[in-house]
C-alpha cells in the first residue's frame, strides 16, 4: 500500500514537472535570443570569415557596375575620413592595443566578414575634445550633432550636466571625497526618489548593473525562491544572471527568458512557485522580444510598426496582476528610460506600479550612479528574527559625495520650470519629428524609416541588404555622431530644438541619398532576407569545414591554438 502511494506520488511529480517544462517551452521566443543556451552554442560554432576585396563589394551578387560604384564610394569615404579625422584616428591607433574596450567596440561595429577593411580604411577615432548644446567636437575640430545620448545619460543636454557637476561639486566641496558617512544632500535626494518612485526606501550604487543585481538578490532573499524571469531581447546590464545568452561565458541556470507580451509567459508565472522576480525593461515597448539591432546584425528588412504604448501598458497591467497573485516581485529596470519618458518615469508613462524600480544613468547628473527604490519589506537586508541571515550588499564608492552633489542638482532642476516645460507635449514633439522625417525619406524613395519611443529612435531598413551597416559611415561623414552600437539606435536629448532637428533631418537625408547613389542598396527581385541569410549560413558552414573558399577564413581551432 505504501509503495503504491509512493509510486503514485512520484508519477504525479513527474507529470507536474513535465507540464511545467512544456509551459516553459511554449513561453520561449522562437528566435535564438529566446533560447539562451542554444544561442551560445550556435555562437560558438561560427567561424571567422574575412571577405577579400571582390567579395567585400559584391557579397550579394550585384552586377559589376554596382560593385564599381560601391568601390568608388568607399574610396571616397576613406579619403574623406583619413583627411577629416586624422588626429582622432591617429591617437586611437596609438592606444587601441592598450584598451580592451576600444578593441571590442571597433571590431563589432560591422559584420565580421567586412570588419578588417572597414577598421583599416574608415578610421574615425574614439576621441572627442568638447561638447556644447546638442553637439560634440572631435580632436580635428569637426562638430557633430550628438545622436549617442551618451548611452542615454544625456537627457537635457551636456551643458545641463556640466552645471550639475560643477555646482554639485561646489556644494559638497568641504566634505570632499569622504566615504562611509553621508553628505547632508542625500536627505533631499532620497526623499525625492521616494516621491518619484512612490516606494519606501532607496539604496545607492555605482552603476545600473549593480542596482539591478541588488534588486534581484533582494527578491531572491525575501521570497526564498531561485529563478529570475527576464523578457527576450531586454538588456539589464552585464551581470551574468541577467545576460544568459551570447556574451556570458557561463550558462545562467537560474534565469528564464520568456516571450514578452505573451499569454504563455503569464501561464509560466501562474504555474510555478519558484520564481522570485520578473524584470521589465520598459524600452522593450519599442521592439518587444528583440534587442536594438546592432549594425553587425543588420541584414533583414526590419519591422517598422510603431511603438504601441497602449498595448504595452495593458501587458504590464496583466503582468502586475499575475505577480501580485503569485507573490512574485515585479522589478522595473528604468536605468535607461527613467526620466526620459516622463518626470515620474516608466511607472507614470505606462500607468503601472512596480515593487522595485532601478534607476541610473541620467539620475547621477552626469556622474556614475545606480539607485534602487523598493517597498520596505523587500529592501531590508536582514531578518528581524534571524540576525545572522543577511543579504549582503555594499560598495566602496556608493553615495560618493560628488555623485550625490551632482544628483542633488539634477533633482532640483527636474522640478524647475525650464525642465518641466520640456516634458509638456513631449510625445507630440517627438512623434511629429519622426513623422516628418519618415515623410521626407519616403518622398525621396530612400529605403529607411524610423520608429521611436519618445526620444529613443531606431532606423529600420525597408530593403533586405548585406550593406545596411554602411549607413553609419555616411551619417558620420554628414556630421552625425552615433554610438558604437550603430545606426539602429539614436538617442536624442530633449534640448534639441526644431531648428536643430531640421538640420539633423537634412543630414540624414543627404547621407542616405549618397549611400543610395553609391549603390549599397542595390537589389534585384531574388534578393530577399531569406536568400541573404541562406547565403550567409552557406558561407559559414563552408568556412567551418574548409579553410580557403571565401577570401580568407580562420577556423576556430586555429584561433584557439595559440595564434595571436
Ligand atoms: C535598462 C538598463 N539596465 C541596466 C543597465 C546597466 O547600467 P550600467 O551601464 O550603468 O551598469 C543599462 C545600461 O545600458 C540599461 O540600459
């Protein structure tokens, strides 16, 4: 009888686990980004290929006259770059071997097949000399409209942050760099963060990554559960557990990556008792289930559907309800979008309240910051009745007086009329600008359109092409500065006036027209996203098993065998 009972229990357990597994599989996005482990495995199989000259210009099988036009265009750009960006690129060449970050970013600006020639001949450099208004100036004196947004930090214009830093430093000067104790400005900073977030407590960190890490750690501590849920395509910093796919050398076994805006994901949350928290990056409203397309990955026609704020709000409300029902901690990662969408952040913009909210970037008034706000019972790092059971978190530079001073200035100005005015009609302003640029691009028959979430924009390509990534080099030549992740992500600061924007739009059109004239967007009827992808896969498979078929190739084995 006992055996029978135990057997029945075991069978029930196995069925239950099988059911959970099935629900989890259904909640995974079909892309490789939705299958972190498989994505890492596939990435490990991809061999290095470098195109020779002929393949560089004719990777899509374009006819000779198009190839010749591209070659001439490339040579013209190379000559312009070498003359115009000489000082910046010379200094970059000098330090490149000593700074790993520069090596990484310059290598991954374009698809690796094209990378060497571009690195050698379109050398722009990584240095800037100054910033002012909406522009930055390089070592050669070239002024660019800044579309990098300094990774999103620059929300109100660089002069605003220069003031925050200078006046913040003045405010805390007497205390200087004393750590461990607090400068009194913190009292106001924390009070304002509590009001903005609508949450009880605040902890201060040095980066967005750390704030998110602390949120997940506290959620696990208080729920005594193991798993973190994140949504496909969402970035939450570079801590291993929130980056389970490509880029992380070890598997993140305690993270589920689920489909965004999908009922199947809610079913997973409802069916399990081991999920500690759900992380939401509200930027995903712009491209659910995908990351911002980096230039090295731009091949396909990109989806051009506009961001659907109402649909994303409705999704967040359903997510909120399920999390409340199941005791799962809902964490908003507003490190990027906080303050950018509304003065009250994404919670206000989408009308949904989280249990914890991480802020960063712009909040530091131009200095490095991460801040976590949360409900009191979730933020506590000890248990009243178990004094040795703690959730440890510290950081030498947390609450650095200079950072707190700059943050103080940021928060004071946030309440001032000039900044309040920028938030009035914010979406209407950026919607109107996006619409007008799209109309002009359409009228000029250029296969590019933009979609946007307020001041965060992305270029979409209407043409399947092996060369969409070239656009960034034409844009730079036209005096527009983009960050290393390239043309698929443009971040405006809110101090762009209509006149500034009109100038940017003119330059985008001129750059796109030049690129089109040079033949990079050539297409015939056989050139589709599918045919391009098939061709790339064929080349990769070929290169993995042979060593000489496509220009020059490098097998992974050879790379790992000590060759430098
Ligand atoms: C949504 C989001 N979370 C976290 C981070 C990490 O912040 P940090 O780079 O300050 O560590 C970023 C950075 O881009 C981000 O966009």
